C-alpha cells in the first residue's frame, strides 16, 4: 500500500468514527446541559442542545447536595448492593463453573443443560411466584431478596466454564500429586489463573446490578432502601415537580461510573475482550 | 470422618455445584411450576383458585391486544438483530484496523451508553423524542424543514425511538464482544489471503465472518432473549405501560398489565408460559441450526 | 499478588455487609424523613401509608398533629411512602393479592378502585366510621368506593368539572368567556381565537376521558348501562365525540403533548400560553398553582359549556379513595384516624386550604371566611373566586358510575380509541364500535 493511500484510509476511518461517536455522545451532552437548566424549562421545551447561559445556573447542583431528599441514600445503597452482588455472584458462579469443568460426575450433563435453559427463560415470567416465595421466606424489603435469586448466575457460570475449558487438566493432577485437597487446588491454583475472566464478568455483572430495576423495585418498598434507578423513577410523577432533581440526579448517576471507567479504561476494555467466547 | 467424605474426589464436584442446584431448585423450578399451575387457574382476589383447563390459553389466542404485543416484541427482536449484529461486527473490524487513530478513545465512547441505567437512558430518550417543537429530534427535523412530529404516538416512529434507544445502548457492548472474537483469529490467515491477492472485502467475508461465528452465536442468543423479553425500555419511553394504541406494548408488558395492573394472575401466567415457549423454540432452533450443541457433545 | 489481597478484602467486606443485611428486620429504625410523628410520644403506634400524591402526605401531617393532641392515649406515627401513580397501585395490588407487604392505609385512585373490589376485597369495611359523618357529605362520592353496600374507601373531594380560561389570550381575540354558554358559543369563540392569535382554544384529549364524561353527563348518559355493562358506542357517546371531533376539525381544539391537560408536557404548553382553555375537574387548580406560575392572575374559572341550555353543567371527576387494608396492624385505630383526617369538618377545611380541592362536606363551600380567605394561594391565583362557580353549579354535579368494567373501558378508550379518533382521524362511530367489541372481548 502506498503512503498516500494509507493516509487516505486513516482519515476516512477517523472521520467515520468521529461521526458515529458524535451521535453516541449527543444524548450525554444534552443531559449535561439540561442539568444546569431549571426543570420547568425541560418540561416546556423538551430535551435539547440549546446552550443558553441566561437560563443556566448551578441551582440544581446546589439542591442536589444540600436539598432535603434521599438521593445520596439511594446512591450509597446502589453502590453497596452492586459491590456485594458482584463479589458474591462471581465467587459462587466461578466455583460452580469449576465443578462443571474439572470433574466428570453423575448428572453433570443434566445440570449443565439446566444452566443453558435458565439462560433462555425470561426472568420476568417468574415475577409473581417469586414475589410470593420471597415473602414467605421473610425476605421482603431486604437486599438478600435481590441478591439470592441471581447468586449463581447462569450466564456467568457459562462464561467461566468456557474460560476454564482452556485450562490444562494436568495442572489439577499436579496439584493432587503435591497433596493439595480438592478445594485447595481450586483456591490456590485455579482462582489466580481466572483473574482476567473475573475482570470481564465483574464489569458485566456490575453494570447489570447497578442498572437493575424491575425486581428490586418489586421487593423494596422502603424509600431508605431504594436503589438509584428506583429512586430516580419515583421522581417521575406528575404529582410532584421533581424534574430538577431527576435530571441533575441522572447526570450525577452517570458521572462516577464515567470517572471509574476512564480511570480503569484499560481493564474494562481488556477484560471484556479477553474473555473470548469460544463456541 | 465427615471431613474425609467431603474432601473425597467423588463428593467434591457436588459441593462445587451445590449453590447452583439450590438456587435452581428454589428460585427457578419452584416458581416455574407454580407459574405453570397458575396458567390453568382462574384466580380471584381473596378466593380459592379454580381450575379452568385451557381457558386462559384459548382466550389468549383470540386476544387482539396480546397478538399485538407479540407482534411488537417479535418486530423489535428481529430489527435489533438486523441492526445490532452486522453493524457492531463491522465497527469492530474497522476499529481493529492497524491504521486506526484514537482506537482506545473510540472504544470507550462506544461503550459509554451501556453504563447508563435504562431508567436514566429511557427518560433521556423520552425527552429527546418529545413532541414539542423544541425537543431535540424535532429541532433536528426542523433543520431539514420537516414539521414537528409526534414520535411517540405513531407505530413507526415509536418503534424507531425504541430501536434508537437499543442501538445507542448496545452497539458498543456488542462491538466489544466481536473485538474479543477477533483477537482469536490468527494474523497469518489474513497474511496468507493478502499474498493470494484477496481484497479487504473478500477477507472480511471469507475469513472474519466465518471465524466470528461462535461470537455471533453468543450475541444472537442473548439478543433474541433480550429482544423478546424487553419491557423496561418501553415503560420508560412512554412513562408507563400504556402507550397510545399500544404501540409500545410488549409480551412482558402485557404480562405485567394482566398480572399486576389488572389482577388476572392466571391469565398473566399463561402469557408467561407462551413467552417461555416462544423463546425456547426460537433459541433451540437457532442453536440447532448454528450447531452449538454438536460441538458441545 | 496485590490483586489477590484486594479481592479477599472485598469478599470479606461483602460477606459482612450481606450478613448484616440479612439480620436486619425490614422495619427501618426511626428518624427517617418519611416518618411523621405529629408530636407523638414514645408509645405511639406506627402506621404505614402509601400514596401517589405528595401533597396528601402534607395534609395527613397537619391532621396527625391534631389527632395526637386530641387522643393522647391513641397516638400515631405515620410512615408515608410516596410512589409514582402506576407503581404504587401495582405494588399495592401484588401486596394484597399475595396477602403480604401491604401498608396499613393506602390511597387508591378512582380509575383503579374497581380492580381492588374484585372477588373478596382485601380491604376493611369503613361503614362504622363513616356513619357519624354520612349526613354532611356527598353520598355519591362514597358510593364510588363501595360494593354491595359496604364502603371501602373515604373520598377526598367532589372533583366538580369546570372550565379554566386563559383570559389574556381571549382578550387578544376579543372574546368574553362569560358569554360562552353552549358548545356553539364555544366554537364561535374558538374560531375567533384561532383566527386572531393562531392559538387553539382547547385540547382534544387522547389519554383521558374527562371531556367525554362531561358530555355524557350533560346528556344524562354514562359509559355503562344500568347493569354496569359497557356501552361506549351509545348514540350519546357518538354525539359527544362527534362534537369534539368537529371542534378539532375547525381548529378550535387540538391534541396536546401528553394527551390531556393533566400531564407534565401539557403543563408546559399551557404555561407557555399555547391553549386558551381546559375542561377539568376542580382539582386541576392545584396543578395551575404548582406548575403554571406564569399564568398567575390570568386564569378565570367558569361553568362548562353545554349542548343545550338547561343541561347539567358539571360532573364529579377523578378522585382518590383512602382505604384500610385487611393486614393493617391496628385496624380500628387506622379507621378512626382516617375518618378524622378526611371526613371531620376540620379535615374538610384543611383539604381546601392545603390541597385546593372541593371538599366532600358541602357545608364548607358556604363558609365565606374559609372559601374567600384572601391569603389562600388558590384564591390569589385565579381571577374569580372558585367557590362562586362551585356554588352556582352545586346542584348540577352529575355522577359517572364506577363499575367493574370501568378500568377496562378507560384503558381501551385512553390508549386506543381516542388516539384513533383525534390523531388518525378514524370515523367516530367505527372507532367506538371497535372499542365496544374490544372491551366486551376483554371482559369475557
């Protein structure tokens, strides 16, 4: 390829991606601008890109940080719930996946088909019976009700099993020769190797957990236990003028993940791409 | 004694998979069975449930609103497949080109939307697609001299808004899936093809697409599921489950409407079982065709 | 190995948090923002209350202080949870269906109420606490929340429908709203407004049935027949919607963002002065004061136009029935407090002062010092006194029945039929015949 042709390709590619990125980033720009405008403006004119200093101010931010509302309670709840949920789900799913990949045992195929089936059952159809069950277990309004049903996540197990199938069996055999117990092998030898896949699954599970709405909404009924999406949703009511907090709150809910994302960008992208899906 | 039993090689695998077995039995099998049972019942507030055979199912077959919901969900699923598989694949290949400038920046910016919650993203899109003259989409249309549109009141434009939301949120994620698939394709394949004088397009069609098949199957499977089970997106876009002329009603939305908004638990359970069957049939057919099971065995 | 340490640390923290989360009971310990104590002491009973209207909580707060002062041995703390309209009703519905997780007291909106009366209602009978007030309050408002003679809900207001006119726009077009008596007058005025200002006189509602209800009430008809069966393709209904359609075709009415005046999008449109009138129940006043500050001093209230003079000029629209659930901790206490907070004369005065509603105790309507209090925010906002209009139409406020079929009728009309008629221009008779068929199918 000649130099000049290479350059032309470069520029075309670049322009193409700039245009696409522009469309992707426009909604963020619109939210950012709107976070500085009074909610009334938003309701009257819709979300737009007008940069009008006359109507823009820091009032919403002042209200966010000093106003009488539960926003930061929700924010903190979401944060804790996400961390707990991700760590527990990863640990348990990885353990299960290891059981599937390292051993041959009776009922293994049947159980693994169950894993695959769960991946195809829309969770939503279980809402009502699950609600009853959670109530009978006396778990209403607790975070356990949100964490427990998803603690052995099928998609995560499936992903880890695929990942582990690339690990040589000799490693496990060598461990046994060294006198390690079955659990010792898993904890000391296997877990460390799984690190890259943990990063990928942590991101996916973390995103799901941070954004999860329907099920937490059904089981949490106390405002002080709400997570951020539920809390923000409660602001969407014609019976209370909450658009000021809604938009600035939405803006602020995106902000910390962005900061985290930009700081750990390499891990995010590498983690996602490292966990190759092998058929 | 107990310790030796638990530590034996025969028992250890069961200990490892025990959490799954418990969760599966308690949170999936039991609710599924009770859903199935409920779908044959008429359940009235405060009274004993009555078994009514297949009445719920026969009623569903002639329920126009339900058929509309199936239509909407199916159309949405098909269109998301058409958009969210080829384009992210193409983007992944382009962004992977060695001549690409600012690769990391673009990867990140494509991924950004996935970090927002549906509640936030749906609200943003609802306001962008507002019917006021000043809303974002209408002010863009105005630049081309097209009058303000009531996006969320018409079937076509409503579907466009839903797809815009899905495309915006998922393009980046699917692109990353494909990027991870691309990593597994050895460079020698391309080099060999270049020596044979293959064009970029030929390389894409003959090497990239076939070798990305496992990734594509994975993305296809989760997209079928996500498309058919979509609900919150529609709920946020119309700020509720009742869109004009039901243009945003999905199967899960109908389940929610019947079971939770209208107290018809039995009927809602039947909707759920039909959805389960549809998802299973489509996905199993798809997996049989694409040959995932053959490989597993 | 640095990563490993982090990982272990995180796992431990998670487990600890998880365990502590499990152990905690679902009751939040006091001191939260949503618990109103109203001066209650240590021994007060805590009752939970769900609502979808923030202001209702404020009203209860006022009444709670009075209750606790008057009943030192039966004091109450009220734990108020405000949720969006759909979400609150849905959660309440699941809670009552499963017999689990319901609050002690809850607001249920009229449109949803029949769903909660299906089968054996999981709500307490309120007859005994309503009885002492029965003579002073409008009977039909209680009947809305009743089944087989049992009263399950306590009403908040009458909801008399009235017309709201933006007099700035009318002045520009040279229209005097007091001369509008019939729909013909309204049409002439509207055409003038459109010609002079390019603005529309009013809205053609696609997501609410206020207008259709008004026109049915004027003709002495209803959405359901005497037995409660749907009749949405009755000649009266066809006449009503044809009239509205004709107004839309002559640019007097136009559809509005949000589909009806009581939506946040429409508040914006009205506030910007894009529509000159709205026909809404009385409680729309509080939306004006809360969301349409630009219109302060520019809005006048008047009776709704009629098809022919002499027809009744109003009906009671919307409403919220407050209920006590079967699973309430202390049923009698909840019932007594509820009656005190919504039916006593004090309560009715407060309902006007705080919420701006037309109270169900009509004696209040004639208390000059209450209704004409110059410091009242509603009195200040509107050009004429709201109660002058109310008292004028007092005997013309008709009832649109609430039946088991009502939620379905409403759902079909507000999501499908009205949109077809006003957005797509579908033939009125055809659209209503289709609606009737759809409703009958759904109710089977």
